[in-house]
């Protein structure tokens, strides 16, 4: 009331917490809305074709080696420092577009590919 700090002495027990946060009041719900803007380096593939001279007299006509990576970088606004907009605990249907509740991070994967042509 007068602008000074005073400890909150009104307890909210477990049976009322969902009533408080689940009310239709936009002042409570706007705190749960995060921007879904993001930048993701989803797929990267770097390929090197081996020169024909390196293959010599082998029965192999051509060869290439690739380094591949998936989900290597994710950038989200500072307000959203904990949710990947493409990962959702609500599945892949319409519900996944409107909500999220503490999903684990999406996996990053790395690999090597060797292609041989005979």
C-alpha cells in the first residue's frame, strides 16, 4: 500500500494454486506466453569428392566423404531461454502449436558418411 516492502503472508495451498494461475485473467496468463521466434541450424552436410588419382587401379570409380550434423545451433529471444519451439511435450498435432510444458532439448547429432561408386 505505501510502497515499502512487506512479506506476503497469504499462503496459497496446493488445492488453490491452479485456480490462481489457471484463471481467465490475462494479467496472469501473459506471463506464460513466450515468443516462438527462433533460428535453428537444422542440417549441415560438408562433402569432399576424392580425386580420381587417389583411387588408382581400384575397382572404385568415385568416392566421397561427408561430415553431417543436425540441430547444431538454436537461437531464441532472451525471454525464451529454455524452450525449443520445435520440441513439444504436447505431441505433433494442433496442441503442439499452442502450448509447451518443459520439453527436453532436441537432440544434436553428428556423423560421417562414406560413399563409394563402382
